[in-house]
């Protein structure tokens, strides 16, 4: 089966500083790929390259290719807003919009022209259920999203993205700053979601990668050191730097 | 030991200086009230505020035409200045490339630095004849005042709106764009609603500046004490009433001007409280 997304010889620059060096990586469909590595390894940069969000950063540019279903995301026929609906993203800080819970989830579908209240309610229920938030908010969907706890806000952000029915989900340290119970809930929902979606996660620690990932990629200083199935990378790392990192000797 | 004494002393000194600025406010308020309240009591609050005739010589003190004047000129300023100001703030915060922004920002600050008498003079020599020649009437009018004040409130509206747009967490915009919104959709449906309270505060503070402005409007409003029938009619505002007559007023007339000041004071206080209330309500959410 061809990979859902593929990164080919990606060099990435912020002004003159190079952040990624010839990165090539396959992102298989219906699985969870965890990208691990110490801070400054270029993981966030990679995620932001996948949905072209890096274009917001002044001075950022890339060389190489990123493919979605075999087609370049920079192709002339690709609209960047369409791309970002297909490749959704959740950030390290929960970013609910300052409106009600329901409106947060309904935002994307409404922008796409969905007006029917009934359909929007169905979408909201499904997305909130997938994000394991439904039971906690079903009776107060019209209260401001800002009143939710941090963990709930983050699951709301996941639901908001799911409501757009993306194909790929990028999660940039989605559990940093969350308590263990919220983290466990998010990890549970990820394992459910992978049946339907392709997921790339930058976990906030190595243990999380071990718990949720199907495949693990280890980056160091902008270079891919090792990539393979979860069990192999953790049990028999090929590169000494990988084993140093996952055993906590640095990073 | 020495250190704690110094700490205590510096705390006290700062407290004393802080109190002195509040004391100035208290003194001014007290002074205006003492000077102005007697005439309100003798004329009657209702007759003072809703009275149609202002004839100090005959002891008639009704300021309703001036309240209408102040309100109409201020609303006019809002209509002229607020849309331009908010659009300018959006442009600066979201669209302008850095070099352009570096020209616009100081230019707008400069706008705030022009003395109001210069605005008035420019209005009298440029805006007033323009209105007289093309729209009719004396030219000295609500419209002229609104245009001048609309320009004068721009720096307030622009800088506060821009700051509140820029103060939004970066993730709002990125989150919106990551949802597949276009830049304009993100501005319209996320950034503007999120900074609504800041922008409303900017507008209210701008209105406060407009309603308190005296010098520029004295020169372009015509200052007639009568209810206007159109925006081309001259009016007198609460501030210009004080400004014009203060020089020669005495006795009850002078008291009536202070009473005008009380009314103005209350209006501005209401506006400022509204601005505070709106900014606070957001944090409450």
C-alpha cells in the first residue's frame, strides 16, 4: 500500500539557518507515526511543513517534496485551504475559539457551507464522541468553550478538527501541560481514530510514543536517525544515538 | 535593618505620589460640584438638562440644545472615524508588510500629536468652505465638526484596536488557518470576534476624546444655541459652551458653566465605565 503522505529529501530553512537536512519519511495510512527527538530537532517544523502552515512564518522556506496521495502539496492545482482541511492540525496549546462549545465544532462545517442545524448537530455529536468529550459536554454545548478545563479544551480542538473530516491528523505535543487522566483520554481516542485516519504525533515524551505509536521516527538536529515499527525501535534500536535518547541519556 | 527601612520608605513615597494624582482628581471633582450644583438646584435638574433656552442674561439656563450638539457631533465623529480606524488597524495588524507598517505607525502617532487648534484651523479654512460650497448652509456645521473629530479620534481607535488584535494568541490565527479558513475568513470569524472587547473599548475611548474636545470644534461648529435640523446646521456642544463663555461669565452664569461641566463629566464617566465594563466582561468569560 502506498504511503498516505511522503516527505522526499526535505531541506528546510529559517532565513539562513537550516532546520531540516534531506529528510525523507513515509507516513503510512491508518496508523500512528510518532516523531521523537529532543527539542530543536525539527519535529514541529516537519509537521508545519506537512500542511504548509510554515508559510505563515516570515523567512521560512523549503526544498524537496511533500506528497499527499502521491501528489505534491505545492502543486499548482492544490489550494492551501483545501490542503489544510485534508491535513488537520492540533497544537501544543489548546486553542478553542472564544465561542460556545458547539460553535467551535460547527465552525469548519459552517465555513464549508453547511447550514442545516440538524446536520451540524450530528457532526458535532460524532466529532465530540470521537474525541471522547461528548459525555462531558453534551448537556452544555452552548456554554463558552473557555470554561472547559485544559484537557477538555484540547479534546475540543481535536473534535473541531475531526468535524472537517480530514484525512491526516497532525498533533504537535497535544498533551503537554495536561494532567495524566486527560492525557490517557486523548491517547484512547487516538487509538480509536487511527482506524479511520492517518495520524502523525509529536508526543511530549518517549513513553507516550511507546504507548500509542505504530511506527516511530527519531530525529536529531534536523536529521532522521532511525525509523521503524514501534517495537523494533524501542527494543532493538539500530543507532546508538537512538538508544541513548530513548533510555533517557540525553534530550 | 537598613534595607527594610528603605523598602518601607520607598513604598510610602510611591504611595504618597500615587495619592497626589488621585487627590487632584478628587479636588477638581469637588470644585466643579461645589461651583455647579447650586445653579442646578435653583433651576431644577430637569429644567437644566431639558431646558431649550440658554439666556444667561435673563437667568435662563437650559442646556438641552448643547447636549444634542455634543451627542450629534460625537456620533458623527464615530461614523466618520470608526470604520476607517478599524480597517486601518486590521490592515496594520494583519496585512501590512513590515516596511509599510514602519511608516504607518509613526504617521498615526503624529496625527495624535497635532494640536487641536491646528485641526480647527484647517477645518475652518478647508472643510467648512468645502461644505458651504458643495452642500450649502453656513458650512460651520455638525458635518464639519464630525469630519474633524473623526480624524482626531483615529489615532486612539487605530492604536487600541491594533494592540488588541496583536495581543491575541498566535494560535488563534494558526488554529483558524489550520482549519482551512482563508486569511480573510480567519480575520472575520476568529480574530475580530476574539478582540471585540478591545475594539469596543477603542471606540468608546475615541468617543470620550471626541465628546471632550473643545478647541477644534469651537472653530468649525458655528456655536449657535439651537436644536439642529440637519447635519448642515451649526450647533454648540457642552465643551464649547464653557470655552466660549468662561472668559466673561460671573455669578450664576459662571455656576451654570460649571454645571455644564458636571454634565460633561458624568457623560465621560459613563463612557469610561462602559469601556472598563466591556473589557472586564471578556476576562470573566
